[in-house]
């Protein structure tokens, strides 16, 4: 929730999901986001499982994903491409810089309601 507030304060529209299945259902109902921040450890469907499922859906395949994980070694050499992997606890300035870079430094910056 603190990341949600941080990104909202930066002017991004933010949607959250508590697990991978809920995230896939949400992505089916909204316009594709400019970036997905993906926690590796989630109940039910973990980050790798979510990413694999997401990449099989045509209209979601190209969405950049930034992984947040305490277990960054598990992502090294991963065959599923991601824009970046940030180590938890996440450095806030690095997170914001990464989101700005992935979204084109604000080119798709959306004001939250």
C-alpha cells in the first residue's frame, strides 16, 4: 500500500491486486498499464507463474514488468524477460527512476483520480 501511495503521489494511476490470479482478472478489465510492478512472492500464483501466464495473452505480452524481490538470484538468467529486477526492500528513488525510465520518463504519465 505504501508503494501505491508513493506512485499515486507521483501522479500515476495505480491498480493493485493481492495475487497473480486477481491481477490477470484485473488486467482483463482495464486498459493495459504502462508498467507492472510485480512482487515475486505472492500467494497462490507466484511472480514467475503470473509472468508466464501474462506473456501467453496477446494484448498483455508487451507490457513492461519490473520485479520486486528479495530473491533476485532466482531471476538471473530467467527466460521470461523483464524490464528490471529490484531488490527488496526497494530503494524508493531507484524505484521511481526505474518506473520513469520504463514508462518513457513520464511520456505516458497518467494523473490518478
